[in-house]
C-alpha cells in the first residue's frame, strides 16, 4: 500500500497554432508547418506523431499504431533533426525531416546502417490544444483499456479489488481501488467514491490529465499512481487510505496521502477531528466552497508525539510545530500524519495513538463514536 506511486494534476496549457513557411520553420522549429499532430508511416509501419515547442525548446513524440507506447523525440543540433528517447548514444534511432508543407512532412528514419522513409500527414487539432498534450494525439492509446477485478478479504470481510489494465500503453500509470459487496444505498454511495480513479478520463483530471499535462512541456511523459486501500473493515466502519501522486510536469513530483472513514450503515464520510474538543483543535469556517478547516493545537500534538524522543533535527521541530495533520482510523488507535510542503516532505511519518490516550480530548459525541470503533 505504501509503495504505490504518489501525486496529482491538470490539463495542458493552451497555445495558438500559427502557419509559417518551411523556410521559417527551419529557422525556429517547430512553428507550423511542423507543429501539430501527424499520421503516417516509418517504412510500412503506421505511426502517429506530434511536435510542440517554442523559441526556447522544441520536442516531439510518436507511437506505432501497433504498440501505442510513446517514444520521445528530442531535438538535435539541427533544426529538423531528432533523436529517439533523448539518448546520446550514436546508435539511437534518428529522424531527419527533409521537406515540409502545410499538411505533410517527408523525412528519413535512421538506426545505424538501416534507413527507412518517413511520411506524415497533418491531423486537425483544436485551436486551444497543444499538439503533444492533445487528445487528438493520445486518443488511440486508450484502445483496449479495461478494469481487472479480483476477490480479496480484509478483517474477514470480502470485497472486490480493481486495477487498471492499460495493456502497457501507459507504462508509468498505476490505478488500484476496491468495491464493497452489496447493492444498498449506503454501499453504492461508498463505492461511487472508491471508483473515482476509473471515471471519465477526458476532462483534464486524474491519471489522463497527468499524462496530457506532462506532454505539454516535455516528451518524457508522466508517472502517476492512485490507490484506495482498505485499512479497516467492520460491520459498521470502513477506513481507507487514499494515495495519489507522481510527476505530471512542472518543477517536482507531487504526492498526498489521505485517510478516509465511512459509516457503512449510511454511506456518509466522517472526519475524526470532528470528535475533538476546542482544547485539542481549532476550527475555521472557509465558506461554502471549502467548509470547516480544522488544525491541531500544540497540546494535542504533544499527546501524539509523547513516545517520540526529542532531538535536534529539523524534522522534529517541523513536526512539533505542525498544525495540519491527516488522521486515520485503525484497530484500537488513530493514526496521525503531518502535512508537510514538498521541500520537507521527507520528514513525514505516522504516529499511532491508542484510543485510551485520546479519550480526555474527545467531545461526548466523539466518545460515543469511539465506543463503536473496532479494537
């Protein structure tokens, strides 16, 4: 559960596509007629390709229609020369684009002594899409995707595991979740949340949004994982850990770990920090869009860190001063994890606190809920 890749993301930034002469394109690759999405052949093999970029850098990517796995195209020293995979190896395949018009490209593909003709025809792309980030380029790669199902048990209760089978078309992508058995209203409500990673894929969110966002600025692609794993299942409660993250373009990878708790009798999601008194937490109303934002007071943080020996490390001080925490439910304890910015994310850790130690900090309603949680 803890090793699944992490992170999150958005769509490609919009660009306008201009039309230029082949001579202009050679001076400043890849403004049109190079920039765009293309269909064609290397020898007799069908491919789809894209070229994107600006005056500072340009790149491309392509895939064979028989395999649907992208191969980066990194610009070489010449304005119309590319190497596959960005490799400095002289044996890596090379592209040399020798002639272009508004709607066609002719060139040569070379690997060692082997040379094949390269012919491409333009495919129309929406005006507000960057070519290599567009669904016009990526849509064939969605062919054959399916969800694999397998049976599993947790705490003696059976459920169905879900995993995305992308047929190897997206090597850096991993999606896993699960579904509870049954068809009642509460079960359907919970399962709808757990199925979200496998929902609509063309709205710029989730794993496919990560793929397209990464291709907005680089040909190297995305690395993205999302999972929902059961931490605890009882007749009344379902505790879940939601991990999401990876690299979707930008300065650095991103990741998050979010604990979730569902009441299986109603399907409602509960938040353990709601059970604590004003001595333990602070609450701020951020309005209809964000709701109540709850942070931990130093007194409760001290309870959480009681078993950790003080030290002089930066991590200890950062943890002791942290107000924002994730809280999950497990057998006989709550699990607290501090939320840290990326720059000190390595300081993140889990602190398991027994129910008994937390009793003095609970509201009366919180104590009643605690009494129903599995030991």
